[in-house]
């Protein structure tokens, strides 16, 4: 039994490391999901502002954000350029992203 304590310590350290890596991976997935939702909401708002789709630009962005499971926090229009900010709860924190869409300058 001379190596039992060392073995238990090694197993515990491996479990803590695995849990930490899983948390980082989960945060990365949530970040990518929020960024994609922000991009899609900005494109929807820009399309509505240009007349390519019907509806009010920020309403279209809010609809798309809701479908993606995120909250539309900010929607600004400057001519045909839409800038949106969305967020989602991630544990005790909020993960957010902003995106901008419109015609080229």
C-alpha cells in the first residue's frame, strides 16, 4: 500500500484537470453560438433595413435572436448598417457578442 496515497492524489488531480478543460470547452462553444447568433441577427436587421425582407429591422433581429436562444440587448441602425448586441446566460455569467452588417463602405 505504499503508493495508494500518491495514486489517489494523481486520480484527483486528473479529475480536476478534466473538469477544468470541460468548462473551458463549454465556454468556447457558448461563445461561438452567441457570435453566430449576433451575426445572423445583424444580417436580418440589415436585410430588413435595405428592403430585402419585410418587417422592422430590430424586430427581425429580435425574432432571429429568440430563435437562436439568445437575448437581443442592443439594435442600432445607421442608414442600412445594423449593429446588434446579443447575450445568453452561461452559468452565473452572461456571454455576449456584437455584430455589424450592411452594404460595403
